[in-house]
């Protein structure tokens, strides 16, 4: 079984990957116009959302201010949206606002002593 710190590391890594995919473009919207970038970003977002589900229950309870349920719901949308109807505004909002907030919240949480139960 992996430790919460390992899941944190994965999320930080995948967040950095997303940044590197969109960085060469003027805006996130421009980056997402490239099919390869769009697909890569969606995959990393899916993996981030899946990884949030793997944190221990104790960690999730101790850090209940983190949007665990919302991330799980977002993962389900990403995985089951076979027809590609996810609004680009939502993807942009997640990339520009929600992922940085998640990383910051997790960084703070990882710096806080917690009960591993």
C-alpha cells in the first residue's frame, strides 16, 4: 500500500506535466486547441482525480476542507464522457484555478502532522 506522501508526489508531478503541456502556448485555451495537448491534459487530470481517491481515510478526514468528493465526481465525468462534451471552460477553470489550489492544500496538509489511521 502506498503512503499518502507518494500520492501527493504523483499529484505534484502530474500538475507540473500539465503546466509543461500548456506553457508553450499563449493561453490554456490555445493549448487545448491542439488535440495532442488536449488529450494529454485530460488524461493527467483524470489521473490526478483518481489519485485523490487513494489517500487514506484518516488523511481525508483530517483534511476535510479539500474537495475530495468534487475531485471524484470530476474524475467520473472525465472517464465516462465518451462523446467529448466536457466544456472547455470547465477544463480551463480546473487547470488555472482548482489544480493549483489542490496542490497548495495538499502541500499544507503534508506539512501538518497527521494520524495515519
